[in-house]
C-alpha cells in the first residue's frame, strides 16, 4: 500500500509539472545509474558491456530528445531579425527621434542571437 501511495503521488507531481517535456531528471538518473553500476562493477564480461552500452544508448537518446525540444522552442536568427524590424517600426512611431538610434542599438544588443554585445 505504501509503495502504491508513493507511486500515485509521483504520478500527481508529473501531471502537475509546469514543464512536462523537461527530461533533465531522467538524464541525471540515467547518468547516476551508469556511474553507480560502473563503480560496483567487478569484472567486465559480455553482460557488463551490454549493460554499459544500453545505458549509454539511453543517455544519448535522452540528450537527443532534450536537444530536439529546445531546438523546436528556440527562435531562429531570421525570426529574431523579423522581430527586430517590427519593433524598429514601432520605435519610429512611438520613440522620439532624438532617442531612436540609441533605443534601436540597445534593442539589437539585447536581441543578438549570438549573445554578443556590440557598441
């Protein structure tokens, strides 16, 4: 009964997770399992190699999934440039002309997809 209650609590937590696609916990668990297993490994036989390769494959799959999720949600350079242009259009309408160049330069610095600050 106690294990079932714990399982139901975990299910509830995962259902309420604000980032259901996040897999960092799973990745950490797989890495920890591999390391613990390697630390306790006595001899390296065919079965041990198979387990190592399976865990490494799962770690790689989880990393690939995380990367795909992050890539899908990231803005492309073209999207950032488009947003900059639209905001620049708004600046022309709402920002006084004497402040416009400074505001546009600051916007470009803040939204540089490479994280570079240019002056």
